């Protein structure tokens, strides 16, 4: 069993409220727009990290992290990318690959809108954790926390941090 904390769109910001949740997980996944390698360094001091770069990330972040991170954990095939769209409106870069070989869990960031939806057509679970940083359109900073155990995703929680303003 693995306890996962999923975040995105930190845009160079991390604080004690995020770090508190990191301490109670096995792994952290970051779905892009990291903003600064100091963010991932801070996370990696506490827990293992799987991340992708986003559209605002500079060359040093793009060297450190891939555009797509595809892996299997606890019997679940996961695909993390930053600009992936969402069910029924997937980004053109990923749509054909999703149709040909869908993961069990597809994670995308970018929109700053927290969304979890099951795509019946592709038989996959879609997650976007919203945005954990202070830059962007969102009013409340959000994270997702869940467990993966023997091919099952369970105990999904939405974590709302303080309002941005």
C-alpha cells in the first residue's frame, strides 16, 4: 500500500501547510508548473517525488523532470503530465496515446481546477489536484491525497488549504 499526495501548479511556492501533508505520505506526485527546483528539493528532503515539468518551468526543471511520467505502482498504471486536458476534452498531444493504451490513472495539472472524474469510455480515473501555489485563477489552494493498494485507488481526500487572498 502507498499513500500518495498529489499536487500541481506550485509556481515556486511551498509552505508549512503543504509540508505537513507531505510528512504523512509515502510518495509525492507533482503534475507540473513547479516554478523553482527549490520546491522539489524541499519535497525530496521528506519523501520520494515523481514529477513532470509544466509550461512555466525553465530549462533546469525540464532537464530534471520529464514531460510525461508513466509508471506502475501497486498494480496501477499511472500517467502524469501537465497539460493533458480532461475526459472528453483531452489535449491533442495525449488523446491518441490515451485511446491506444490507457492508464488506470491519468493525472494532469495546468487548469488550476480540482477535478476527479471516471472516464467510462477509456476506463480510467482522471485526477487534477487543482493548484497548490498562490499564482493563478484559483481562489483556494488544493491538494489530493489517496491510497493505492493492490490495484485499487481508495480513501481519496480533497485537501483545501487557505484561500489565496
